[in-house]
C-alpha cells in the first residue's frame, strides 16, 4: 500500500509499505478515506514534541471503513463507517491507504461525511481530556444547579485559542455541558467563535491582535469581578499562558497543550499539560514537564470516544469546518506547510486518500 512519510523540514515522500497487521485483540485496521491534518504532524518529525515518539507517518485523525478487527473487538465489524484517533507516535498512522488503531479510540459516524468525521477525533479527545480530566470540570450530568434553583451554577472558563480545532472543540463541549460563561480568546476566527457561543449566558470573545496589554485589560473588563478559576490554553506559546494567568485567581487551574512550555506558566497556579498520548500504554510522562498523564486512559478513551461519536452523529457537536487539500497523500505536504506557516484559521485541513495520483 502507499504511505506518506514526513521529514524534519515538512517535506513529504510516498512509499510502498506492507499493510498493517493486527497484533493485538483490540486492534482495528481501517481503510482510510479521509485524513485530518494537525500541527503535531509536522512538529513531531521536526523534533519539537517532548512526549511523542518519532514515526515518519505522523497522521492520527482518521475517517474511513473498517477493514478487519481483532478477536476482542465486539462493537465494530468490517464495513462499518468510523472515525478514530490513531495512537500518537506509533506506526501505521492516517497518512496511508490503511491505518491501525485501537477499539477504545474508535467510534461510529453514522451518515455524517468522512470529511467532517476526520476533523473530530483529535480535537474532541484533547478537549475532553483537558476539560474533564486535567481541569476537572463537570460532565453534562454533573452540573450543579444555581443558588436560586434556576438554571445551572456559573462556572466561568477562559479558553485561549478558541478558533483552533482543539479550542473550538472545547467551546462546543462546554456549551453542550451548559458550562458558562465562556471567555474566549481568538483573532481572525472571531466570527466563527461567535457562532459557537451563547451570549445570553455571558459568553464573550476577546481579540488578541491588539497586543498583550490591551488583551489583558479587555479580559479584566469582561471578567467584571467574577473569579476565573479555570483556564484551558490551547495556544500555549507567545505569551498566552502569561496573559491568561493575569486574570486567573491565585491557585486556579490552567492546562496547556505544549508541555515544553510549562515553565512559561507563572507560579502560584495548579498547572498541567493536556496530552492525548495518555490514552495508550507506554506514554512518556517522566515528570520533567509537569503532570501530563492521567489514570485509566483506556477507560477514559472508551467512554469519551463513544460519547463524542454519539454527540457527533446526533449533531449535538459539529465538525470543525473541513477544507480539502487536493492531491491525496501528495497534498499532505501543502497541508502541513500551511499549518507550519500559521495560515490555517478556523478550519481543519483534510486530504482524501483516493485522490492520490497513481493509486490503484
């Protein structure tokens, strides 16, 4: 089969490799129809990620059709339309005709399109880990009523980078869980974020493009005396954590998505890193970059993949707007270089594998 390999300079080459084989009873082989593209896919081969091993096929967001299942897989069978999050840093990723995944990070997509489905796994699993495990926010059925008994108790959350795929997924999940008010930080994607929030419940979007000082002033203005105890920093660079912590109450919780920048988070707060790698055994969490892991990753993945799949099929959470990059596997280079240059805003770049030139 054909497989794309990405090098440190984000150049892509196509190779003929053997098809993945099932070596664990919980494995699933998927015929990849559409692959999503993520910033980590160019960062990993460039050596910029501290917690993920190196693998030339660095794609992880998969939408496709089940080809084969292991002996302990009971919820999927060949022919099922599914999406899955591939194990980060492991062989047989999404940039190929066939990929190898685990059943606990796979979910049914019903009649939703493969292009939409390919935007869902990484963003929503990261957002679920960040919100409900690392930041300990309540799930929809755990929300407490307000003091008056009308509606739910306020739970202000600051989401930095709300137009990106993980940030937008976090906004959608908070809205689904009735967690408000949301203080969202975005730039050119502000109109998109405004389509996700509920202004009637106090949600707002603040523009970071006027500089750090102005951003912090605007955040303090919209906080309006509330105590902000939770920050999900989905940017985690260029001063984002420092800005966010200027409105975070002392001892508040902040989770970032780039653990190598954990030291940029000021002292005096409960800080950790949200990492999808904890969903599988063998995750590298040596403590040098603060807390990155969590217990029972397999069980968490099983529960939340099923929830995300259900909510996606029902339309309760929407896909991040997909933009198809032409050329199949050959289009991956353009997609990843676009991400590396920071030119993709409020969209998810995806490739259709069957558009690869010369594919049988």
